[in-house]
C-alpha cells in the first residue's frame, strides 16, 4: 500500500515538472520586448591621400587645356620734361695740311658757330699726320632747342692758331629741346595696366578651365603660361598705349564619384565593432594639388559621418537581463543615452533570452538646450 502511494507521488511530481517545462518553453517563444535607445550624436572622420595621373593611382583622371586672349589700354602720365642738350659729331681735318703733327685736343675743346653758339668736345681728338682727320662727339654748352644746328654750322675752333686745322659737322646737331609738359609712359603706368590685365586674364582663364571641366573636379597646372606685348615701351611719348596678353593653362580632372567611393570605404573601415554609419549623408572635402604640369594629381580627402550602435549589438548586450540591468549596460555602452524598455507580458522581470524577440530602435537624440 505504501509502495503504491510513493509511486503515485512520483508520478504527480513528474507531471508537474513536465507541465512547468512546457509552460516555460512556451513562454520563451511568446515573450517580447521593445527597446528604444536615444544616443548623443557621435561623428567619425577619416583622412586619405589619393593620387592619379600619368603614373597611375586609384583616381581616374583626364587632361584638358584652356586659353584666353585679352587686351587693355592705358593712359600715359603727363610729366614735366627737362630741357635737353643738342649733340652730334664734328670732324677735325688738316686742310690742306696742319703745321705740325700730331695734333692733340683734350675733351672740352670749344667750337662755335657763326651765330656764336658754343659746343664742347666730349672725348679727346688726335690727328696723327699733317693730312689726317679725327671725328669726335660734341654737346651744346646749354640745353634748349635753340642749340640745334644745321650741317656745316660748327666751323670755328676756339684758340686755334694753326691755319691748316679746320672743323665742321657733316650732320645736323640735334636733340636740343626746351622744358615742357608731355604725356610719357612711366613704369608705374605700364605696371598698373599690366597688373589689372593679368588679374583679368587669370580670372578668364579660370572660367575657361571650369567650363572645359564639364562639372568634374580638377587641378590646374601650377604655372599658367602668360605672354604679353605692347605697342609702346616705357619712356615713349604718347597719349596712350595698349597691352595685349595671352594665357594658357592645362588641368587634370578627377571624378568625385570615384574619390567618394574610396573615401566611404576608408570611413567604414574606421567604424568601431558593434556600430554602423547612419543614413545621414557623408560629408566629403577635398584639397588637391599638382607638383608639376602633366604630373600626378595628389588629393587629400576628408570624410565625415555619424555612427550609431547596431541593433544586433544592443540585442546581444541586453538579452535575458532585467530592465534595470539592461538600462545600466546600455548607458555604459553609450554614455548619456536615454533608454526606454517595454516588455510583454508586462509581468516578466527580464528581457527575452532569444535576441530576435527584442525589437531595437536606435536614434540620435536632439541636442540639449
């Protein structure tokens, strides 16, 4: 009798355990939780140096050229011109013969005209034979237009005692001018027009390169070729002058889409485990240069993005924990975050053991005011 009672109790216990196990197993498959994690904005950035060009590189590139031509007129300054000295050549000749030889005359020998205008030799004159001759430069004693003299006007040698020594000027003595105002191109006149035209041509060249690039990013060659000509030179007396300028430059274009793909891959490689890039647009900034014409383009790129914890990392961290433990764990993972947890059935003291039964939403919290 006792033996039958013991067997009955054992059967009852087995039945209860079976019922509890079945209930627990059923609960594992019916319990769910919804978790919303609001985290602070967290950015990530990466710098990458890219290259492309004649020697290869990850960037696809293409070469193109542009040229422009323009001109600009400038006005000469009005200046006060000082008077100038008349000058020319005279010939000393022994005619028919000098009384003695050699005949030596030091610089400064005075020669006059019939009108008593005086000129001085500018270098020594030496006649080596009694029938020789010497040619030297003379300059008027005073500046001014009145000292210009015609051919064969200078005929008298001051202090000459040799009847066989004569002088004359085979060409006019010219270049004498009175003081006056005149428009003369100054270096400052030329430089001002040249600077303004250079700036204008460089701007036009930049516009031409941009138009030829057809929307692609590009790097211009370091030094454009600029040539200029003018119809007058500095010092010319003229009311105005014209400078003509041509400029040519080459450039290497690179395709931003290719660069963005490379930068995005580098940015994703920097994302820490358990996090992912948000759907926010990645910001790309490029600074490019070219060390020499027709050389490779070197592009330094910066990519900025935002990252969030992945729902998978959140689920694996908090499954089976109590709401309080789950909240503390998530706030350790993302300091300053806000956690909202809803469990079904509400009476359960823990989150589901099965991670797939936890729905997770991760958002960026608005900045605090």
